[in-house]
């Protein structure tokens, strides 16, 4: 993947560069809009999670000016280990190296983060490209890494 970006003249930074923040708690994907006779609305759980992400970002970067160009975002979602799993399996999953392949979908996790950071980290989420990685962890959370994409001349 990096070769494709390099051929386009784009540099993708390592995770230790740029803006980073962590949102504690079980990661939640973007909920589908609900349609009623009174109109369309976003589910409350989604709205509250977006507010938590926005608040966390604003708390860490109160003076950040939204990026205006392309932005690369990486979200690492650490999902909870089921309590019903045996001890040997919990021990392996606690290393935070085993991929999580259940719901929520990776794109819904990315979408909730993108929508929460609209106007804060970037002007509009159409500027964002990136990836979402889901792993098991005894400490559920999301870690977000954001960086503007540098164009090589």
C-alpha cells in the first residue's frame, strides 16, 4: 500500500508523528440513521460517542486549526475480550496482537471518528484517507493517529 502512495508522490507518516489521542471505553461503530414520520435522526448512542471523541480531541488539541488538505488517519480499535472465553484464550488475546473480526465493521468505526472530527481535525471528512485496525484487548479503547499528507514536489 505504501508503494502506491509513494508512486503518487504522497508520504504516509509513521504512527509516532502527527496528532494522537486515545478514547477509553468499548469502541462503537456509526449507527444507521433512523427514519420516522417526523424525520431522520442519528441514534443517541452514536451521537454520544461522537461527542466523546470530539471532546477528547478538543481537550488535547484546543488550538488546533483544521487541516485543509489531504489527511491520513489510522484508528486502532481495541475490542473487549469476552468474559466467557477460557483463561488460556484470554491470556493470548491480552497481548493485543490478535485481530478482531466481529462487529462493529471497520468502516463504521472509521466513520464515527471521521464525523466526530469534522471541523475540528479537518475541514471535511472527504479529505480523509486511512485505515482501521481491530484487535482484542483487556483495556477497550480507540487510539487515533492523524497527520496531514505531505505532497512531494
